[in-house]
C-alpha cells in the first residue's frame, strides 16, 4: 500500500476502535448532562481526568510501554494537552449546560470542518475528492440534525459559541499532533495529556466551586455516569482516539468521528426523552455515507488486492 493510500482512508486495523469509541463517546453526551445535574462541571471533569490518567498510566506500565517523554518535547506535549483536553473539556461541559445533549454533540463535532481546512493550510495535505465528498456529506448530516434547532441555538448563543470554540480547539490540537509529534505511543501520549489537563481543571474546581467535589455522595445514576466517563470516555476513548489520529491524516481521522453526534442524538432520545425526528434518520444515512469515504479503500486498492 502506498503512503498516499494510507493517509486517504482509515486503516482497517482501527475500524473496530472507531466503532467502539463512537458508541461510548456518543452515549456520553446525555450521561454528562445527568451527572452535571448533581455535580459541578469543573469538579466532574477534573475527577474524571485524574482517574482516567491513572488508568492509562497503569495500563501502559503494565504492558511494558515506556511513558518517558522524549527530551525537548514537553512544550509540544503541554500545548497539545491544553488544546485537546483542557480547553475542549472546559468549553464543552459549560456549553452543554445551555443546550440539549444531542444538539450540543452536533455543534462540538463540527470540528472535522476546521481540522480538514487546517490540514490543507498548515500541513499542505491534499484536498482529495474523497475528503471533500466526506466533508460535504457529513456536514449535510449535521445541518439536518441541527435544522429545527436553529432558533434554539439563536436563543442560546453562549452555548453555541462555547461548543463551537471547543470544536476549533480540538481541531487545532489534532493538527498540532501531526505537525509536531511528541514521539510517544498512543497510550502514554493519552495518559500524559489527560494528566496535564487535570491540573488547570482541578485548580478551577478549587477556586470557583469550593471543591473539587467527589462523586461518592451522588445518586446512583450520576455516580454511574462519573465512572462511565472516567473509565469509558477518558481511558478507553482517549487511547482509541490517539491511536486513530496517529494512524491517518488529521482530516481523515476527524471525518471518521462524524458518527459520534448521531449516536449522541439517539442516546439523548433514549436516556433523556429527546425524540428523534425524520431528519435525524436522514442525517444518519448521510453520516454513514461520509464515513464510507474514509473507511472504504479506493477502487484501485481493491483491484490490486484482487
């Protein structure tokens, strides 16, 4: 397989990770809203970041993977952690407080637009027909999902702005990871970024929430939500995301996440009673088509394999 083929589609070896990550992260949006009904947002995310980083470090060390940061790479690592983890978590959870969980996920996952544009401009990545097609199909799905809620977004500009800013931060962080790699494998890279991001969030919880609050006094539902976030979202999904991001170009890895807001809308309907409309089903078809553009190998590669 040529290098260009590797960066123009998502490698088959990580597709199972994409499916599992999409289900866990997509289902997490209504769960986050349930948790924040009883736990302040900074304390919630700080606790999850600390537990998540501990889990990632333990797994890496247990598997004999070096967690040592290469000399001279701390500035790059901190920059990536601030963008990918700290800024994204703060902006997303505060934006979520103003909107329904499904629609919040839609706005947050507009980041493939920014990631693709930044990749073309900063990394000189070719804007292929497949990427443009995937981008158009995926954003068409997002537009359909957002359709009836445009007025709601207008009534909640703060939430929309915060979530849009979270999408931009994640996109910039994804491109920075490719432009200035730290030299760590996905597991320790995720562990360090999660740990670094926990520092400003813990400080914020101490300063602004008289915390950080622990989750052990929560009712069963929100307590489960905290554990789900710490182990599912922060341990498994962050490791999966860094592995996917390291296996393909920023635009391809970003486009591959377009299924997550669809899962978010469906899980919001199941857990919070946010009823899907016909537009939601149409959006699902568009997003699946967008995913096909980055998952299915090019026709030439299929002919060579045959």
